[in-house]
C-alpha cells in the first residue's frame, strides 16, 4: 500500500470535527480497507491528492462530470457569472435558460423546478405525486437509491448497503416508512400481485424507479418491466416517476428515456444538470407541476434553488454534450477500455460480469448477470476490496464499492484508458491464474 502521510494527517484532523472524517459515507473507503482519498485538485481525467499523487478518475464526482474536471468552457462561463454575484435568493434569467434547455431535450418534461441536490429532487417529487393524486403510498424497488429522505431509506442501494442488511437507517420511525412499499426490481409477477391487491391499488400515488439502477452497480430494468409499470400506473391512476439523477444526459442525450419507449409522468435530474455544481431538478407534465406552490397546494422551496452559478454550469454542460458526435466518442472511449476485458473474460471464463449502459458500467466479481439486488449481493466484495487497492496503488481511482457505477468522461485520454485496461487485465490474470 502506498504511503500517504499528508492524507493521513488531514483525515485524522477532519475526523476530530466531522463524523467519520467525511461528509458522505460512501467516500470513507472503510469497506475497501483504507483511509479516504483526500483531493487537492483535478484536471481533465486526473485527480491529484494532497500528497501530490495523480490518479486516473473513474468516479467523476459520481457521474456528474461527463466533460471531465475543470472544463475550460464551464469554468470561464461560471467565472463571468460570478462577477455579477454568487447568490441572490431572487429570480435570475439563467434559471429560465436552463429550464428551456432541459424541456427542449426531454420530451416528457413540460415544466421543471430546480433544487440543490438529488435527495431534494426525489423528496419533493414524492410530495408532489402524493399531493396531485391525493394518495399516500409510494412504491420503490429493492436496491434502487433515491437519496436519503426518510421514506426512501427502505432497502435502498448506494452506501446504505454498507450500513445494515436491510439498507434502512436508524432514526426513522416506523410510521414514516409504512406508506412505502418496496418491491423486487425487474420482477413483474411480484409487482402485479401487489398492484392487484385491494389494500393497495387505490392508495398508490406513484411508482418511482431508477430505469437503469446505478447504486447496486449498473443494473438496467428490462423493457418489459418498464412497459408493465407504465401500463399498471395508468390503469391505477398512479404516476410513474423516473429517477434519472444519475442517468439523465449520461446514458444518452435524452437519458434513459431515449432507450425505453415509455414516457414517465415525472422525472428527477441531478449530477450532469448542475455541471459540477450542487444542483438538481424535477419536472414533468405541466398539469402536475402546476400543483406546486405558488400555483398549487404542494409546498416546496429553497434559498439556493436555481443558484445562478450552478445554472450557468448546467447550461454550459448541456450545450457541450449536444455537440455532434459527443455520445459516439464517449462510447468509443468506453469500448476502448472494456471490450478487451470482456473478450479475455469470455475466452478465459473468468468469474466476472461487466454490466454497461453507455458510459457507465460496473465490473462485478460474480459470474452470473445481475438483474436485481439479490444477484448483486452475491458478488465477491472481499475480492473487490483487493481489486480496489491494487488499482489505487497504481494511480487508478474507481468508486470504492462493488455496488457503484464507474463513469467515463469526454476528457478521458486514450493512453489512460489503455493503462487502466492493462492494469485490470493484469489483476484478473494473476487472480484467476
């Protein structure tokens, strides 16, 4: 293991004043057997820690940085915007510009509201769905992570998986979660049984899901499952909500909605929509969105919602990804890294599984394909921890959990992708020799 004395010192000092020394648990790296990465700066596809060590980055701020770190166009635009002031708590024109950009790209979104985090977006969209339908039950799926609002922390994915087997949290009263039904992901018959149950059918306000799950590793919903949910929600008078905080503008220009022939009623966005700044959004049909205050009875507010710096960064980010050939180039970069690994794994019958949609993927140390959380939990987390440390020691930073997605950015350089590929292949060759 490489020596990181400055990181150790900084982390020790932070641990005295911040619980666990981190402001988000998944950064802690405890499950991979080391202290967290402590960053000084970053550029393009490279991170530089406080010890001066450089790493190729496959976390990309958990998918937000589709253009890489410190993109000059985004930085320049934000610097110019900053000269006008950083925040006002009052409306600015840039909010409307980004809103028009999103509604112009996403067919299902007629109106949108900006917030400051993905959790805030999902929390608000749940309240809106309940208010619009005048029903109380939310349906989510085992292994799907929708942020840390109380009523969503029921068998969730992401870092919550590392806390308890049921993926819930202390501090949440039973009466809060009793209106959340958590069903098996990609299981039509199990869902049909619940949807047809007389105790639930007329009380379900909405079904929310990650159409491509990324917080139990990359696990796409099947087309049949998505279509089933659309048909059933329409029949029940419930709403269908896509959580595209991760997949929005990532897997395609129109997000997962470009890959499935289904139009949700509401969608949550985050990460890329903020261009590297804390911003998120939720939007959908105008008649539903107009239930929000000040037009309707559903209250939602935020001092920093629509922050002009975040709106500028998001606007520039969305404009950059509309350049000709953007997603084709992103796919080529991803394939350059993954195709030889897949070919070797298939030829040598290594017990691994790579699941990929566009430029997000997970390498599972599990031979069988992953369709749900039960499958994902069969992956070898001990071997993953060894793999993480091996990559880290070679200057390659991947998300520090077996159950998270890796991300390729437009800034990833060919030589770094090849270097990573060779490091992964060498590890697998040695492990399965």
